[in-house]
C-alpha cells in the first residue's frame, strides 16, 4: 500500500508525525496501528487527543471513561481520529496534603502531554474541582484548539425528606454533632444518602463553579455546566463536543481566541450571579496568567460588586445542581447578565458563536431556583477583596455566604499557629473564646500547608455552638471549600509562611473587619508590627527534595493565582526536534 497524501485542506500538525513515507513516519504510524487503527485514519484527518482525568481515586471523575467514548463517537463522525490519554487526576476528597498542591503538577502534565504528542486539537474531560483549572491551564499554555467537557454533577442527595448537598451538609452535620443536635448514628446513616450517583459535588461548590466558569469563558458548548452526570444529555454533550473539536481544528480556533479579557470579565460576573466558589478567584487568575492577561484581585471586587446572586443553590441558597439544570441552567444566568448590561456579548466561544448568541433564547423554567432580578439571594453576590495591614496584598470574603451582622465587626484574636494547633485545642472547654472573638489560623497558605488547604471555614468551638451560635469571624491564609459558608476571610496574602503580617498576630490583639469599606485591620501599632516581623522566624523548613520542594520554591501567592513562577505564560505547540 502506498502512502496517500493529506486530504485535509491544510497540512495539520499531526502530519509531522504521520504524513509521509520516511522511516520515521512509518515508525510513528506502525506502532499506532497495533491498536487496530485502519491505514486511512492517518490520511491527514485531524488527530484529536481526549485528555482524560478519569480515575477511581477521583470518584467525581470515575465515569469519564464512558463519557470519553461519547466524545470519540463525535470525533469519528466529524472525520477526526480520537486518541484518549490519561493525565494526573486531582481528586479533592482523597488527595493529601491537598488536591491544590497537585493542580500545577497536573497542569504541567497536560501541557507537556499535548505538546509532545501528534495532536491537532484536544478535548479536555474534567469534573472534580482542580481538574478543570489544571487542564485549561495546561491547554492554554500550548494553545492548540481545545474544548472542555465536564463530567456533570451528582443527583440530589436526600436524607429524611431533606436535600443533602455535597460538602455543605457534611459541614453542617458535623457542627450539629458538636452542638448535640444530631446523633452519630444519624450522621452515619446520612453518609449513605450524600453521594447517590456518579458525578461531582451537587452544590454550587468549586466543581460546579468551575464548570460554570469555563462555560462563561466560552471554553465549553452552551449548557455544559449543569447537566447531571447520569442524564443522557450529558452523553449528548460529549458527543457534540467531539464533533465540534474537529471543526475547531478546521477553523484553527484556539484558546487564545476565546480567553480574552472580556471573557474573563464575563466569568467573574457569572461567578457573582451563581454565588460561586471563592476558589474560582485563584483558578481564573492562574488561567489568565497562561494567556498573558493581567487579571487582578481588584478586577474581582470591581466587576462583582454590582452583580446580584440569583441562583438559589447551596451553600448560599436552597437547591442543588439537578434543579439548576431543570430550571434552565447557566444559559439563563448569562442571558440575565446580558439583559442587565453586565455581559460582553460579543466574546467568541468554542461553538464559533458569540456568548450572547448562545444564550439569547434561554428560558427560566423555575423562578424559585433562578430568582427574578428584583428578588435576588444577595444584592452583592461578588467576591469582596479586603486590604489592610493584615493583608497588604489582599484577602477575599464571600458576602453571600457570610452573616450580615458580622460583616462589620471588631473582636479579640484567638490564634491557632497551624492546623494541628487548631485541632488540638478547638474542642477544649477551657479555650478562652466566645462568639465575639476573631479566630485566626496561620500556616495554611500555598507554601505553609503546603498547597493551601480548604480549612479556612474552621469549625466553631463546641462551647460556642452549644449556645446556638452558628457563625464567627474567621481569618486565615487558607482556602475554603466552595460548598462551605460563614464569615470567613480567606487567601490572606502574603501568607504566614512567606512572612506576611498574619504570621505575627497574637492572642488578644484586636482585629477589625469592615466589609463595606473593604478593610481588614490589625489594631496594633506599625512600630510593633515591624518589631514582631523582624523577630519572626519561619517555623516550617522547606521540604528537602521531590515535588514538594519544587512546589515550595516556585509557587506564587494566592493573590496572583498560586501558579508556579516558571509556568506562567503560553509556550506554544512547537517541539524542538523529532525523537530519532
Ligand atoms: Fe470532587 Fe467535590 S469532591 S467535586
């Protein structure tokens, strides 16, 4: 059989590997054919990688092998050749010390795997929290045509007639046990009802927020975020996304065409409207850094300030993702932003159409789930960015998840030097604390934990919970699960482990929170702060070696997205030379 030249309108990147009759071309094709691939699949058609975060250790993504098959159907149907490959899967529920510590590792894996292989485009299969930003960060740094397909949320959990929201119910029930309101037997019974089906967390936690972010950015087909994992329409989404990525290669439609500043501004406003996770702040800034867009914390505060939260989902509201889908899903929300003049309508999406064109005909089927504009869940749904002598580079707070009466507060600091100190003392009835105090937790930032743990919503002391108190002001350099809630100041930068002022807060210091004024203040003189900082010694030594050392030495602050300093930017798809 003689080799047939490319049939595609232009020579594709994969033809560097497959498109000729040299020894190396034969080498590249022949080994691929051991999978039973007919010769004509190498005739110049687009080779599409299916970058899969499937893993049984990432339960939220454990169904992605099936979804990948649907994507393959679509790719074949549109005339492409699909080749599926695995990448590091960052499962939130099991990875230690934190899944966040491995987001950048996964992003590196994705970037190198795409660039090094004979691919013309890629479908990114994501689900659990960090898998979504990791794959987009990596793909954006290569900038080959890419489309994202989310695995979708789990079905609603139900326990004794009540909705059980992933994460949110767990935090609530564990507080109820400490307060003596729930028995351990009931808690164990409720465990069975939390995770009823394949899929990611069913609350508007980080996974659903990030699925919404990539839809708002234009990196998925419209409607992707909310379709439940087990709904047949999730498979349809995979199938049509497979078709579409082949067309995108034909059109040479790349992430850099979609990920514009306007697209990020649309996503920030969307996060306010959905009551999305504070984790989206970090991930979007890291993604923006990969495409050279200078997105800052101030953009979050400025753009989100006037956006009301209209999606009535836990943790801020009442319903779950399944109901959000039945109500019309994210297109309804984006349409509402467009009608309110809060959307850049002309941003391009992977569909080849504009953001507005995609959503202009969306219908709201349940106004108790997606609320009317004049009856929002929160008037100011965005992320508040606080600054002051305690957070010179910024800290974040989610007003819609906080208690209104605590948003302006002055209280005595009760300091936990690290998470072990917190765990050792929080249940002690002799702890000198009451509900007016401000709980301070250190050494939980990117370097300190390491990996910036989701412990910022640290549980209240039992002696306070038993009084019926459910919220206190808490401040840390940690993150918070998107499923969590409370008057919780997060991402304090610089972090304690980098010598930020958080490191020198002492028991008894007074702390002032002024959310409307966007201020967080340690009421200690500048001279005293300077003296304490000069005396401060980092209690944590850097890891001796391995990935943990690389992470420690190169992770940047939460205020810029916690990417590695050497990974920021787009490096393109060129490879220096052939393997032989
Ligand atoms: Fe995976 Fe929540 S733990 S999505």
